[in-house]
């Protein structure tokens, strides 16, 4: 969250040192599975000192676009309403965790995805050279876990999937997106990789690569997910919801692109 502010602080100043400590603590707490609220409680004084030091500025065009997204209760595509749950993302992901109630090997698959192993898994799906990350000890192991995770999503009963038309979001930096996959009016296509999405717009904003100085360095994808859209709710330990509020979609999921404007891409998931 705070990395975007680092280049606003005077080098080697006391506040810069406090900022560095804060970022380090945030990463540690992520690894420990602490929530954003618990992290803030511990670092409140340091956070306030940093924010007081950062010069105030007018909101950029990108800030206003993101704010508007967060304030919109529903997103409408093809005359259908999709609820925006960014303001209660924690509750939304907890609901999905409880609905799916993963156990045994299924829970293990979701846990594997929540770590660095997901890099190896998507390298396999994209036909790239596979780096053995995390617990993986062989390429065959990467392939097995990836194929099994996709099968888990594709076979998830609809009653254990999204219970209502819902707006999910995804942030992608410029160097990781191929806009040829998002041409408005083109034929339906598949996602092609295991695709992380979130209930929370701030999460997507972070992943888009936004910085205060340079403006948007990527895109936010608005994913209109109909009731029953298959996926897996991903958590740090699959017992309490992750601060990324992640709902993982299958590479076999089809979608159509409706618009690309102001670094916002709107797609609709279809069967």
C-alpha cells in the first residue's frame, strides 16, 4: 500500500527511515496472515507521521476515476446490475469462504495458489519456461497441481459460487497486459490463465501499478461476474480471508469485452 509514497519523501530523512520500517512491517504482517486492520493498529503512529510529511496535492484524474468506481453501488452491463462490494469486501470474501468450505486436498490446492507457487503455475499455462517456486520440486508437480486446481474450479457446484451478479476487479500493470485480448465487440474468448480477481477496488488499484507522480501505469479490469460464476475464494490460510479479497477464475472462463477507456477495461463473463 505505501510503496507508492516512497518517492515523495526526502532521502535519508527520519521520516524516510520510518517509512522504510513501515513498509517492512507491512510485508511481515502479510506473511504472518495478519489483517490490514491489525496492521494499522500497530503502526498508526508511524503512519500518521508519514502522511503528515507527504505534501498535499490535488486529486489526479486517475484518483477521481478510482473514487468514482468505489462510490458506484452497481455497475450495469446489458441492462443487468452487478453489485459493487468494495466497501464490504471482507464480508463478501468471508461469505464465499463459508459457502465453499474447502477441505482436504481442495483446501491444499487453494493454499498453494496463495503463495509464490502461482508464478510457476501460470508459466506452465502460458507455455513459458517453468521456474520451480515454493514447494514445487519438479515440473510434473507444477503441472499436476495446476491441472487439479483448474478442475476444482471448473467442477465447483453453482450453489457454491457467486450468489448474485457481482462486480469483481483486477489490476494489471502495463508490462503484463496484452490489449489485443480486450478488443470491444470482438468474439468471446477464454481468460487463458488462472486469473485472480478481487472484490476490492483499492486492491486492483495497487496491482495496476499506479503512482502519485506518474499516474496510471496499468489498467483496472471491471469483471462483471453473473450469479453462479465459478471460482475459488483464496485466502492466506483458507480459514480467514486475505486482504486481497481474491476470487480465482478458471482459464476456461469465457468473456466478452465491452469497453476500454481511461485505463478501465470492462468485460462480462459468459458461459
